[in-house]
């Protein structure tokens, strides 16, 4: 049985309890060493076989899995395995080999970054849609950046795109976004050396041009955190209407 575990965005304590238990029981752990904090491996048994997939090609990963799949095997990925994790290709291999697998979710960087800056992605009257994507570079994107940005009342979280922030700026301004539209960057969200850079689409590039590693870009009016309509959940007038309806029943 192969267990895919989401390690969380960086803080070792942000792994789920279920993920932690899987590591504690694992006989074999294959982890993404370039992104997963080494401290997470402290949960592993002393006699566990631990391997780093950072320098492995798919063929090496498949060979390693095939060799050890009969043991309690954890494939430890950064964040949540449903986003930018390459698990789909690994699962395709497992199914072709008839190897059983399960997935334990994790906290993704978009949520770790939101917690770092204490914001909500869904602001009443401003945005009720979160778009998670990446700015197209060497890796092609089936949807163009302009297609994504045409959803002007959405909240955007861009992964793996810090080196392409100039392209984001140019596309946004071309589509009519205001120069003072908020654009924030969270570098290494939830890690001990996390850094936050707040700016606008017109000036953020200057503030983050030095970043070479992992960073998440947040873009949109939602960053003002100012609702333009009242939420039905807590607004007093809606509560009173609900009370009247309850009494009528």
C-alpha cells in the first residue's frame, strides 16, 4: 500500500494528525527533499528507510516504489498532493502495476500564505471565487493568463510564478486593472524564514526581484478585505428576518 501524504506548506506542525500517524507507522518514506522540511522526518521510525526524490527521474521513482510497495510506504509531497505535485503520473503507474494506494490531504501554500497575512479570499460583494493557477512560462498552461485575469471579480493565487511577475503586471494592466490593484507576495509561506511583501501590481516587481525560491503571488481587490455587501450569515437585519420567519412557522 502506497500512502500519499500532503506535508503542508513548510511549517512542520502543519501536517495533519493523520499524515503524522502515517509517517510514524511507515517502513519506507520517499519525500520531496527540495520542498519538504527535514524536521517532518523526525516522526519516522528509527528503522525506516528514507529516500529523497529531489534528484530522481520518474523512472527512478517508479523503480523505488516497485521495489518497496509491499511495505508500509509513504510518498511525502509538499503542500497538498492535489496541487502541482505530479501525483497523477505516479498514480497512473501504480494502477498499471496493480499497486494499491490512498491519499491523505495536506495544507496547500495558498492557505498557508493567507494565514500568514491574515486574509480571507472570499469577500462579500468583491470576490466569491478563488483561482489557483500559475503564470505560463516554460511549462505551458492550457488557459492563457489573460483568460484567467478576465475574471476580474476573482481572487488569484499564483504558484511557481515569481520569476514571471513582469508578465502578470503587463497582462493585468493591458486588461484594464488599476495600477493600485493590490498584489502581495509571500515567500516561503509558514517556514521559519517566511517573508511578506505588500504592494500593487505596478510596484511589487521591484520589491520581490531578488526572490529566487518558493513564493506565492496573491492578486486582486479582495486584498483590501472590505466587503461591499453584508453577509447573510451575521448581518443583524438578516438575523431579524430569520427570527420573524421562525416565529411565523
